[in-house]
């Protein structure tokens, strides 16, 4: 019984972390959209390129984390 409780707690923790990772991914994607919209306005391209590079890196990290967490959830 104690093992089941621990498993449920771990599964809940993983699902909570997964949900938070997805929320962060959505935020990063929204920022990417905003920056790409600014390209149309032809604002300071070098600054936007740097921001976009940072966001793409962050998105890749979040994507890797979400894949790892989803694998943990599917294993259980």
C-alpha cells in the first residue's frame, strides 16, 4: 500500500512538472510569434535575432524536458 502511495505521489509530481513545462513552452512560442511579427515592422533586426535565438534554445530545452517527462508518465 505504501508503494502505491509513493507511486501516485511521484506520478503526480511528474505530471505537475510536465504541465508546467508545457506552460513554459507555450509562453516561449508566444514570445517567438511576437518577435517574428516585429520583423515585419523592420525594427532592430540584430536585437530581435538575438532574442529569437535565445527563445529557440529555450524551446529546445523545454521540448527535451517535456519528452523526458512524458516518457516517465507513459512508463507508469
